């Protein structure tokens, strides 16, 4: 079973790596999944993901319940809007597919905007609860 987790983790790293250069393809979520798979297969690779510059702190924040920084949420939502807009507006001719892409984009915007915790808000709440 460790080999299966290892393969899934490596696959997530590969997709996340592509997401670094392809607009609209998420990066952090695949590294979060990779860290989870590596936690069950390779502590060395898990530590590698957690220590990656840029990505590692976001994975660590997610694991500790901090969610995303406000700026990252704004960038993520903007990327979803641009990718969906370009896809639905320019690249897709079929109306049903176009509507499906727009619907999925709206779900993504809703999820990131309302379901993913905002790091600054969580830290402020934690600070307030200590007082």
C-alpha cells in the first residue's frame, strides 16, 4: 500500500508542478494532497514538500487549520475567473460545455471565497480567544 501512496504523491507533485506554469491549474491543492500521500509512504518526501519555498508554508498552514492568506484567495479567485472566462468565451463552442465550465468556475469561486478559511481571520480569532 505504501507504493500506491507513493505513486499518488508523485503524481500530485507532477500535476502541481505543471500548475506552477499553467494558469488556472491549481498548484497548492496538489501539493497538499502530495504531502498527505507522502505522510503515509515516505517521511523524507513529506518533509521535502513541507520545506519547499513558497508551497511548504501554505501546506503547513492548511494542515494547522489556517487556510489561505487573503492575497492568495484573491489571486486564486481571479485566476479562476480569467481561466473560465477565456475558456467559455473563446475556446468552447458547445453551449452545454460552456455552461458546465461556467458552473464549475462559480463553484470554485464560491468554495475558495466562502469555505476556505482566511489565514488572517483565523489568526485574529485565535488571538481574540486567548485574551
